[in-house]
C-alpha cells in the first residue's frame, strides 16, 4: 500500500491542532530545560574567553542560545509487524520541516539545547481517498559542535519520537530515535542546517505493529545569543 505525501493546503488548515500538540510535548521538558538554561547562562555571563574574530568570521557565542526556523524535508516510512517489513507507506516525498532549539553555550564551540524537529505533510487515505494531515518528528537533548575558529558545525540529538494525525487528533505511541547533521552559521543570527533523522513509533491498538521512519531535511534558522 502506497500513500503519497502532497504539498498543499491541508496541513495549513490543521496548524491549530499541531501547535496544541507541540506545546503539550514541550511542557514535558520545560522543568529540566529551565535548570540547564540557568546554569549555562550563569556560566556564559561569567566567562571572559568569548571573543569575536573577524579574521575567521567567527561569531561570539555565549549564554542563552535560541534558534527557530523552517525548510523542507523528505520522509520515508515502513510498516513492520513481528519482524516482517510491509510495503512502504510514505516513500521519499517532500513536506515542511520546522526546527526549534533552546539552550546555552558552554564554550564558543559547544552548545547544549532542547531541540524539536517536526515535519508536516498530508497523505492520501487508502479507504476514502481523502487527504489526511500529520506531524511527525523528534524532541530531546541536542548538541552543536563547532570546528575551531570556524562557523561550520556538527549537530546531534537523541530523544522521543512522535506521529500524530492532526485531523483526528490521534497520536501513535512514542518511541526513541536520533538525529545527526551538519550546519553553517552564515551570519551572527542566521544558520543553515541539514540533518537526517531515524526513529520509530508504535500502533497503540495492534501489538507488534511498528512504523519505522527516516527523514532528511534542510532548514534556515534565525538564532540569538
């Protein structure tokens, strides 16, 4: 069974539901994130080794780190049942990806943060042919590692996965996953990141039924330090 992701207006009409879901996910992490941010901000304010080096285009990174942006993604999903893989349901089609990070800089080369990467799209219902909107992605703890005297960085995140049908407000059971990527800080307040995500979710109604997802995405984000 093949379901085709369509870039259209359906996901736009479902944004209110998606933001409600996103907020409920983020609330789980806010207490821990607040403690981490307090410690990182205090460290950033007292450190005197941060600098701005125009020779390398090296931008000052200290204290609070906030980044938010959007871009495109390609999602593939397979259905697995008791170790057997069924036909691909979502096969390399494009959608919208959002990226959100909030944390702090330990040094100019290391940033720790809570991250949320989410992809929005629609697929064709195999029963009645209607378009159904969904949001899927990862949320968890991440890190940016900048090369010395450079604006190139590697990013990684480990966290909880999710897949929600927005029209029905129905969520599959979460699992775990990870994300890896590369990025470049093109200006002090702008960064471009490309990432790959791998994770799975489970059907709450059928034992042993699992959905394995992989994504690649490219986002442009505005960031504050």
